[in-house]
């Protein structure tokens, strides 16, 4: 069993106890967000740090307010 710390930039997203070490370029889903492993660094004998790049979340634009007068 190894401990894997998943980081997005410098933010710790998830720390997980796993059976295996994640591979570079592996697709991963953390907290409902899809991402890809960029690098894996061994910190101690059984502690690893994995840098993850998540897909960008595209926010939909809010509906523009009507400039028409409201009917009462």
C-alpha cells in the first residue's frame, strides 16, 4: 500500500491510500473532474506526489437580461 498525494498546481486535491502507483499520462477522475497525470514524484519509500492537470470547466454564459419593459 502506498500513499499518493494528488496536486493541481500547488493545491492538494486528494490524498489517497492505493494499491498501485498512478502512471504518467493516465486518465483519472477526482471529485467528478476529469484529468490527466502529468508527473509522479517519490517523496519517501511509500509516499508519492502526483501532479494532475484537470480539464477546463466551461461555464455557460448567463441569459442576458431583457431590455424590454415587463408586463404587469
